[in-house]
């Protein structure tokens, strides 16, 4: 190692390593959200995703609402909550056969 460049990983390589560790990818994502928004991942998700679709609870009804949001290409009550590009990206099969935490 001359200058540490061999320690640099692409995002994809890093993500694949994180998937090997239980929940490491989720913890990394939470940290990124918190540092970039100044809000906890929970606060951010509540504000931008769960509250707009009336999702107050995770079990049954809440998950049905989330599934319905995806089936409607990210639209809830005529509001685009999640971009169609994100819907496509997160539901497409990728090289690791796992997707984006699905």
C-alpha cells in the first residue's frame, strides 16, 4: 500500500460487503440519512414517507399502505411520494439478487 488508494471501494463493492454483515447496510443507510438531513432515519421516514400515506403503524395496515404506494408507482392521493425512478430501481433484480433491502 503506497497511499491508501487500494483501500478505496466503489459504493457497489462496499454495499456487497455490508450485506454479508447482518444489518450493516441498514445501519450505514441510517447514518447517511442522519448526517445528510440532520434528522434520525425514523424522523425522516415519518416526515417524507409514512405520514403522507397515513402509515402510523408497521404491522398489517401500515404495510398494506406501503405496498399500495409501490403498486401505484409512488403516488398517494395524487401526490408523488416516491419517484417512479426509485420504484423501478428498488424493484429491479440486480447483480446481488437482493435489491435495496428487500
